[in-house]
C-alpha cells in the first residue's frame, strides 16, 4: 500500500487529539449522568424509508448494502444522519420496557453526505440528551434542558479552557402567534424565510416576505422587527409588546420564553439570550428552540441545538412528546484540535516509563510497572535496554513526565522536566495528582 | 410509524444493559491506559479496494454510497469489518507523526454482513490493542500483550463477576517448523486443515490431510498429534520433542511459546494454556497467536484473539510489524445481557430523586439537586408534584435508592429499600459509596 491520503469530511485525530476528545466526552457524559440521563446506544443503520421521511435531508443519506446482497436482504438500510430519528424508533420499539418520562443520553457518530467544508463533516460525533413523555411532558423540562447544556459548557470552559458558549433561545409559539396576530396564514413559510436573517440580513428577508409570501410591506417589516429583538433578560417581552400585535399563542410563547430566561439567568448570568430570529429551519420543533455559539467562533454556526417537539414519535395509538439538545462534539473540537489550539501534554496515558538496564532484568522492570499499575498509575516499560539517555528521549518524545531507574535493586524516579531524581518505593510512590493524567491546554494555558 | 421490529444481527440494549456495557468498557479502557496504550479512533469507512483485499471476507463487506452520489464521489467506500485494516492504514498515513513502537487502543463498532446467529452479529463492538514497530518489534511484546488481556479479564471477573477466561496460545513458527521437519512444503494448506480440529475432530483432519494435501498416513498422524498437545506449563515442549521432529524454526517457535507460558503462569496461574491446535484460520499472523474462551461458555467460540504479524502495514519503503489482541465486547456481553444473566441495579444513573411538594416550590427542589450534583452525586428532580407515594414509586421503578423530601425547608432523605428516613443537609449528605453508582450483578451476585 502506498501512503494513503485522508478522506475529506472524515476527520481523524492523532493520539494527543483523541486524548483531548476523550476528556471532553468524559465531562459531557458525566454531567449528563449527574442530571439523571441514562445511556443508550442505537445501531448505526435505520430502514431507508424512515431516514428518507425528513424531506430534503434524503439527499444526504448514505445507503448501506451488502457487497453480495441476496433476496433475504430486502430491507434497504442507511446510516443515521442524526440521533433523533433512531431514538424515536427506539422509544416506539421499547416503549413497554421504558419508564416515562424517559431521560436518555446518546453519544455516537452520525453520517451525512454533505459537501465537506469547515464546520461541516461527513462523519461526526453528536452527544444528545432528550426527555420524552408518554402522551404529555411538563413544560418545566423546556427550562431544565438548557440548564444541563449550560452546566456542560461551563465545565468545558472552566476545566479545559474551551471558549464559553452563549445559548440563544426562542419559542416557535411566540413567532407563530405573532404572525397569526398579523393575519398571516402560512406561518411556516414565513418562519423558513426569517431563518435566513443571519445569512442575508433584514432587508433581504423583508424582500423575500413580500415577493415570495405576498406579505404587505407593514406585515413584512413587523416580522423582521420581531426577528431583530434579543435580550439577556426578560426585557424582550416589552420590546415584543411594543410592536402592538395580539394573539393568545403569542402570549403563551412569551410566557414560556420568559420563564426560561428568568431561571437560566439565575443559574449563569448573561449566557442565555432570548433571540427572536432563531427558527431552527425545517426541524420539527413546536415550542422552545435552542442554539449555541462558541464565543469568538460564531462563524462556525450553532455548535449545539435543540428544542421541544410535541410528537417525537407516535405509533398511532400513543404519542411521545419530547424536548432535547444535541451537542456537535466534532464541530466544536475538530477545528480547535486540527489547528493545534487545544492539545494534551502527552500523546500516551503513561505517567511513568520504567527503564530497563538489560534484557535479562526486564522482568524486574515489569514487576515495578505492575506494582505502580495496581495503584492506578499508568506505566509502560521501556521497549529496549538502550543507553539511559535514549530511554529518557523515548519518554520525552511522548511527554511522559517520569522515568524509573534501578528497578528492583536501587529504585529511584526522575522527573525529566526538572531533572530531580529521588529514591522511591514502587509500593508507595505516586506522581503528583496533576501528572497522573495528561493535562489539556487551550491556547497555551494548561489546565 | 407502527411499532418497529428489531433488525436481526444488530443488537441494542435497554438502558440497564447499556449501563453494564459502559461499566465493562470502563474497565477495559482504563486497563489499556494503565499499560500505556494511547487511544485513537478511525473513521467507519475505508476504500472498498482496501477492504476487499483480505480474500474471502469481501462477501461480508457493507458498501456505503450516497443516496444521490455524483461524479465527485468516485471512491467506493465500505464499512470496516475489523479495526486492524483501518489501524494499518492510519499507521501508514500518520507514520511521520507517530512515535514507534506505537501502542494504541481502539474501541469501535465494526460491521459484517454475516448470517446472524448466536455469537455472530452484523454490527458489534470490538476493543483492540496493538503494539507496532517501525522495521522491527522486539519479541517480548508477544509476552506483554496477553498479560494485558489477562489483566482485563481478571478485573472483569473480580469486579463484575463475569466468567473467568482461559487464554489459548500457540506459535505459527512451531507448527510451520514442525511441518517442514516432516518434509511438508505447503505448510499453510496443512495449517488451514488443522484449524478444523475442534469442529471435525482428529480423525477427519487426518483424512483431510491425506486426501486433500497428499500427506502420508504417518505425516498426517504426526500433524494431528502435534495439534492434540496442550498444557498450562512448559511440559508441552517435551511432548513435542517426543514426536521426534527436528527443525530450526520449530526450535524458535518452542522457545517463544515457552517464554510466554512461563511468564504468564507467574502472573496468573492456570489461565494460559499452550494449545497447539490454535491456528487462527486465514489471518496474517506469523508467530504467536492467541484465542480466549469464557469458562463455561466455550461454545461461543473465541471471545478475544490476536497474534503477531511481521507486516501489519508497509508502504514499500517501510514495514511495520505488530502484535495485538482484539476483544469481542458484543460477543462477550450480548448473550449475557439479553438473557438477563448480567444486570444493573438501576436503569438510570440517579442515586437520588428530589421530591417536589408543589409546582410552586420546584425551584427549591432544583436548588437541592444542584447542591448534590456539585459534589458529584447523580440526581433527578421528580417530574410532577404527585402524592409522595407516587413519587416514591417513580424512584422504585427506576431503582433509584434515595428520595429527598422537604427540599429547602425540612430536608430529609429516605432510603426507600429500608424505609429509614433521616434529616440531611444538601451541602453535606452523601449516599454510601456503594450506592453512588448502579451496581452490577452477574447470576444474582451483586458487585
């Protein structure tokens, strides 16, 4: 095989990058568990008929087929493009064995045949949480879900130095009620065009609304004014009221959104913004919607998003409403890792390299390594009884901070960063807590 | 959507099963890290041309294609069927950025279009370790790798109660040298037939060797006698010598295999068996080979296997020899989980449910939950201000051991298994260590 080339859109990391990604996933999943979300994993494939239902996403689906398929393989399968479609299927399939409201998290790869570009991948990792009820789901979960997201993002910021995240929240009822109050019937059509606000600007949206949707200039301007409202506190309610539109659904939306902003603001000030232009495109949300932007990297687009759907799944008899959030792990990390902005202090888990004097005494080095491992210290034994200078370089090249000498007869351990060497007992010695695992640095600041 | 049916060969677990699987993966990966293996993850797809190279496995490959593929998608892709082919490609692609010998672990799904049956899946999780050198790799790594496997299996046995595992080891040099010493030229052909020993028995193998390979009765009997030798100590060397065959390659194989058995025996007695019929079919091993069997479930076949390959990968200029072990996580767990032999004490991570008196005081319950979470205690807040009996049943149904009452005004916590209720401060109280996480039981014995 000649040297293979990377496949565009399928990011892979060197070991130090994967160590960073694992640390992030550890924070993400342990936070989900602290909030009582149970883990599940679904198969990578779903029947193509289910994947193709979501309108225009069909063109992005990867079809999967046995190289030598036979008649028994009648079902056409595709790789899942998100974790919501498989979760909805899982809920229906296992409803009799699940306790509702059911809180689950799921961290898996998903695949989309999109044109690869920065922030868009063909294979990427998502981490999803959802709370799903049977027939009904209380509104307070719409407030709970973004608080979990904030908890995750604040820990990633505090513990790993990732940029902070701002959550932009809105409510479909608010926009839909507002449009209805203006006498507009095709509210979905308007929402779809308002969704282009960030891309094309307010004037172009006004233009689209009058030209394509047949709105009057006044109606279009009101819709664009609504989309332009944002605030980190409940003051947005007065701004909306000032536009002079009345509708019961608008009232419901305003009430839900202000409850969310009020509680979130109490938890972490200024991280949550009521942003009335957030529409979440064609997704099936019916109430609260969420998007999240890395401060300083807003051009990456939303790195985590979600919302409320009145019907995540239905088998005709039962309906399962839900609210959820999906974290784009690869979208957040791949640019930071590939540009070297976030790195690990070593490319291996090992905190210690046990040096080998001679191949005949390898067993003694293995015994020291075993003693350290029994106390949960990651260790490797030098692969070759080279000169000690060469063994130290082996450790240096990998970022291993300690080298153990004289295994079994004159045990000592050297911190190769400072050169300090001290006698040590393999049954007792431990590295400082900060050296037990690789540390992560963001923009040169070690954590 | 009507109630969907499971796809045969694509196992999925309920949350309690996934909790068990996560606990197993935690032990597996943390043990790999204690031995200094670095994590990597590779994309799910490889060029079909690379996947199809491995002879008869081609028929099991899943081809992946965009639903609306265009000319730019010239490369045909397939899902990887193991983690060795992608790892070999990763090593070649990144050789300039890796430090050799390179020790990596990788835990991912793999896909094979095999006919589904017990122990055979179309989608399953493997956990692989490999040590790869550039141009050369010392023989002591052949001894190291099965010691890591033993460490993993002993912990799964001790900590989770999984059945113990017996490692069966052999060395291709031993068999090949023996066959050569008998004057046989097509040693691969003989090995392939000896590989059927367990399936068809010694007489049928003798028959195959004379009929298909043209061996004399004496040659065939000697090969079958060799395959019949097994021992948990170095006594197998004398048994082989007693067959009276001489060859330098045989000597090398005997030496390598006895070093392995000697060291492994010292680490964990009687778990490693020199088993001279182990051939590992058509795989590209060139020296030591390993298989592993769950004691009491030998009919599942080998649940973890591996060996030494003189050339894991080569770009024409450089060659990368390696030695590795692949753990069939799904093959080990899916039968135990689906039969309910191994279970988790709860279906959620939550150790505590905070009861809600009335919707107006939900904020106080959320504050108590936050205080507990800040000390790493997994908590959920009751979804509804039901009667307390109903809130306790909510906890019971999920296996949550503690319910918190009187949040913020008369805090107390009740162990709903014993009924014992005590006053508690959310800033101080912790559950007993054994209740912080779900416990795992195997055949009814809780760990």
